[in-house]
C-alpha cells in the first residue's frame, strides 16, 4: 500500500487537489487522513487496493453513490472522488466526524484510549450515554437510517460495530464506512465481520443484501441494548479457540440464540455474560419477544426478520415508557408497579406517576415533569420521532400546577371538566387534570381519571 505523506497533494477527479494534513486512523481497507480541499477540511479514506477484490468496480460504485447522494443526513456519505495514482491507489472525501460523536466500539467497551501528546501515554476515558433517553433515541436513529437506506434500494454489505458514530448526549448518529453500500443484489466480495453476518452469508449460500442487513441490524441493536453477543453462550464458550470451522458452526450452520425459548443449550454464562443476563431482565416483554423472533425464526427464514418500521414503533414506545423518578431511579414503566388507576408507582420511593392514553397507541405513556411528546404520537400518519410537539411543564405562576404545553404549530382542543372543548393555541397549554381529553387533530388522548 502507498501511504500518503503530510503535505502531499492528491488530485481530485474533477479538478483541484486535497492537501494531506495528518493521519486520523487506519483500518482493514486503508488509512483515513485529515485533508484540506477548497479551504475546507475533510476526511480522506485512502485504499489499500490490494485488499479490494475488484478495485475498478468498487471505485465505480463509490462514484455512483456520490452521484445518487446520501439517503439522509445521518450518513457520512462520500462527497468527492480522487484520481487514481500510478499504482492504482485512490480514495474519497467525506465530512469529518463532528465533536461529541463517539465510535460504536468505544460505546460497547464503555471507554476509549487517547494518546497524551506530551507524554505519549495512553489515557483511558469513559464513554457512556448521558441518559437512557439518549441511548434509546440512538437505537431509533440507527433503525431509521437503515430504513432510509433500504428505501433507496441499497444495502450496507458489511454492517458491524465499526459502522457508527453516536452523540452520547443526544442519541444522534452518523453511519460511516458508506463505501460498503451498494445497490441491493449487487456484491463486491465483502462478506462482513464475524458475529454480525447473517447465517446464510456465513455459510456462503447468500451474498449481502437487504435481508441480510436486517439480521446484522438486529445484532447491532442487541449489542447496544444488552452489551453482549446474541449467539455467544455456553455452547460457544466451550470452544476454547474460535476457529473458522467453529465460527461456521456457531454463527452459521448451528447458530442458537442465547435466550431461544425452545433450546437452552447456549444460555449466557454467569461470570462471562453478566451484562446480557442483567439487561435481559430489565427490558419489557415486547422488546425481548422481538429479539427472540429475530434470532429464532429469523435465523432460518430471512422473510421473517423484523423490518425497520416495526423496530421503529417498538423503540418509540420504549422511549415513551422511560420514567426518571425524583429519587434518582430511571427505568422503563415495566419496572414500576402499575396501579389499578393507571398510575405507575416507584418501587424504591413510592412516588406515583400519572399516564396518558393516545387513540393511536395500544399502551399508556407515563407522565412526569419534562416529559415530551413527538410528532409520531400527536400527528396523523407521522413517523417523525424527533420533532417535539408537546411538553409537560410547571405553571410559572402556580407552583406544583402541571400542564401540557403545545409546542407544535397546530391548535389543539382540550375538553375541560365542564364538558366543553377549548382551543389550545401553539405556545399555550392545558392543566393536568383528571379525565381531560385533548384532540391533537385526528388523534385524541385522555389523562387517567385520577391524575392530579
């Protein structure tokens, strides 16, 4: 491989040249450099062409992706292609990862190592989500990004833990390594990373496609939520060394989900898979059931794998069910005691939280100071999970008087205790009284009768 030198100029395909500033990192396909082009800084991914099966076809696919444009802003998409040098080496420019976005690998490890420029020593820094809300939002963003990608008729080919940067404060995500993305059905010889590949890819009977993406996506989600490998349990750890043949067995021909209800041969091992054991008990039944379906019937039948839209709905619900109690305990409503009057009671301190029932949901949403409602909950046929349309706030003039503020651009109608509907204009609100019904414009919601 021809490595680039600091200060070297690399000619671009359609004119101009990028100047190499410094190395950012390296990987299996090549090296990433920080460069300057047209007075802006970019990341240049420079390939080791000896590691690419068909460099010409691979380069043409990147060119096509540049011309097609990114499916959404959630992708660190190729922007400019370089001219090949004499040895055949080439690369492409993409935006630099913004500050605050951590690698998926570091998030799974819960730390990152940075080199102190003065001492040369490796310093260990914690990498953890700032809140449960941010983590679940990241999950929704990942699912949404791949829904957008598949809608564009493309598949990722090599989905794994190296494919994401995540803002641990907000849950915003960026999909990287987008040079692996290709039209569905086309393949450039990229198999994938062990543990993330669908069984049919591991066995060599299928090439990467949208259906195999769905399996890899489920693995990514499982690892983010449960911090473990869905196929690594007792059966796998008995193999002291995972050889190519044993990987084919445990992840291809004889893969068994660690919580397969009909096969207990590969359960998580205490002392090795403690995270999976702990978190499996915490998540609600509907989340566990989705992963059971993904890794049992979805193992053998790609058509039974969960589609992105279904994952979206499940995790939008999960985010809505987060309760941050005043005692410091934050968890899902399923870990609180649900009372007969639809209040949720904290098992630690006894605090109770009212709930609201939306006409477009078959579950109740807990209410607490600062909780927010999104367009996907209040707007007909919307799957927008980022735009805030309402928030539970405290009355500025009356302490402890809570109400729901309209943060949308639409006027709502609230049915008050006198039985009449009153308009709730944008920026206005209505009190959190028992039995109040609000019409968001086609979608209605009612606060449980005993809410105060």
